[in-house]
C-alpha cells in the first residue's frame, strides 16, 4: 500500500444482514469481510488506541457486538456505531484496507493480549 490512499478507494461497503460483519471491496481488487468484533476491538478511537502505542488497550467481552449503523464521513471514512454504543472511531479507507490486510496478525495479537491479561472475548454477565 502506498499510504496515500490511492489504492484504498472503496467500490463496495456493505453491512451484513446479521450486523456481525462489514464487507468491503477496493478498486485494486482487495475484498474483505471484517467481523464486527474485530472492527470494534481495533477501533481507531482514543478509547482503544490511546494517544500512542504504549497506551493501546485490549478491550475484552466484545464477541457478540453488532454494528448498528455505518455513517459516511466526507469522502474519506465511515463512523461505525456499535450496539455497545461505541461510536467515536473514524475508519478511513486506508485504515480499513490495513485492517483487512493485517487481519490474521492483528487478531492473534489481540487474542494473545487478552490471554496474558486473563481476559475473555465473552461478555461477563452480572451475578
């Protein structure tokens, strides 16, 4: 990827009927089906990313999260609104391309971090 967005222009962006994944296709031919849980835990928001790599947070309990809305932001991004009411991250086309291309590595890093912290992908139920 060039980093300037020229190969990260979407030709399709579609929320799955079950609201559990976002399907995206790019002009360069790349196509991804990105799970809602993955998108939520990789949100570009400060809540997740912090204000630098050392502040990165690994958010547990999002296995069953759904995307309620996909809202366009100009011509460069979308805002995803989740059923846990998180809506502060702007997913640029470049970032969505990166998430698609790095899905396997990022997902493994997330699962490993949760395990290290003794956390789970499952939502904890109140007792």
